[in-house]
C-alpha cells in the first residue's frame, strides 16, 4: 500500500475486469474515493461508482466490487477498510454481510480444496459398503422414474432375439391376470404412485417369468404349458410383480455396480448404469435374487392374490407340481436355485393362505374366467 493524496487510505494492488478489458483482466492500482472506486492501469483511470455496486468474495477470499459493467478484486484486508470509509451508507449493508467471511490466502484455499477432494474420494471408496449396509434407505431416495428407465433399457436387450407370441387368445389370457392383480399393487417408497405394467410373452421351454424394474413383464411359454390352471400362472406373476413393487431390481443394481455408477444412480443419472443393469437383470431373468428377496416376493405375491380374490394356494400348487415332476431343482429349472426350497415355500404359502381364509370367513375365491385348455392349445397351433 502507498500513500495517495486523492484516496481515503492509499492505493492497493488488484485486478480490473469487464467492459473494454482483456479476458482475465489486468493488474491495476485501486483507490477508494467518496464518489466510488478508481482503477489505475498505467495511467488510464476507470471509475466504478458506489451507486448500485455489488460486493462479494471469491473462493480465494478476494473482495470483488462490481459496478457500471466493471469489477475490481483485491486480497489486501486494508482495502475493505478503505472501502468502508469511502462508501458509507451505500455499502454498509453489504459490508456487514461480509463480516465473518474471512479472507483466505491462496495456500489456505488450496488446502481447503485438497481436504474436500480427499473427503469426496473417501466417500467414493466406502460407498459400496455403505450401499450394502443401507441399500433400502438409499433406494428410498431414488425416484421411481429411474426404475422405469433401467427396466425399459434392459427390456430392449434381454430376449431381444426371441420370438414374441402375438396370438390374441394367449396374450389376452395373461393380460387378464395382470389386470386382475395390478389394481392391488402398492409400490414401496411411493404408495400413491401407479405402476403401468407392460407384458410380452416369449417362446421358450423355460418354466419361467420375470418382471424388470418399472413393470416390464416377460412370460415364457414353458410356464403357460406347464401350469395346470390359470391361477397358478397368476401366482407366479404376483410373485414377479412383487419384485417390481419392492424395488428388488434397483437394489440389486446398487449392490453390484461400481461406486461411481452407484453415486450417479442416486443422483438420477443412469447413463453409466445401463449395461451394468442389463447384466444384473439378465441374471434376474435366470433369477439371481437372494433368498430373503424371494421370500419377501412370495409374501407380497400372496397378498396380491388374496386382494385380487384369487386363491393363493394356486401358488403353492404350482411349486408342488414342479416338486412332484422334477424333485429337486434340475438344470433346466436353475432359476429356482436361489429361491427358498420347494418345501419351505409351499408350507409358507399355505400358512399365509390359511390365515387369509380364516379372516375371509365364507367369502369364496373368484377364479379367472378363462378356458385354460384352449389357451394352452393355442400355443401349440
């Protein structure tokens, strides 16, 4: 700082930016006078009036004054005192708000940035463990639109080369089951949100069905051919729909993708998660859900059947059929390998159904109005 007879506190080293100045600004000597600030650049004076002047600090702690299309910045703490003496009432409120925003030196700023970066890297490093420990809590913060986006992308990739059944009698029969169940769906985390299910039937000998996040349902013809009643297929669909409503697919993605992708999903960006989701959901089509999720889906599936007035013991009947015909899980039914055992699953479903019948009293189940023999025959034509 040096003495200046025309300023209220001398002159200060700073920079001038704005109208008529080079990009990045130029070095200037700054001074505060009763009418405003002056910036001297090699003898050429630029004035910044106090009227309408805006004050702020940058990340390095420099005081920045903007007025008349120009701005000056200065790190010297004495500059603020000179500005206060010269600006008076015009700047008092803004200067008061700046109190406590202590100017920091460049090296202090670099330390702050370094600490912030280390904290962020630590967050990325530990987020997989955090996700595994609190996936349910994390999923609650992710909008259901993410489920729909991931499910739609995966649906376009999985079974993309398979032949889709278009026979109206077959499609209408399975759609009737979905329509019967869907009014009773309750979406975890968003109970007021409606789920719009999209159905396709794919030719395959696999006795299987799966539902991707967002409500994309695929049924294999092997399931339709093997089931002895439409309610058995409806029971399988109720189980798969439960995976959607409990958001098990999204939880599987969060458990399996890398930490950067997991962070992006939480923030609503799925661009880096799409192919990872296809891999996870391809396994889900072969069914890689954990036993806990499968049991939860059975329980919720039974509830859906009950609320839809469909006999939930049909679910147990389907697994009894598989157990009687195949015994333990064979290779062509390996999608059941991570499920609870047939015996446990059947017993659990029958217990739930027994409790429901006690509550219902004499109220009877309402079967699906379908000619199941005709539907199965249509597949063979």
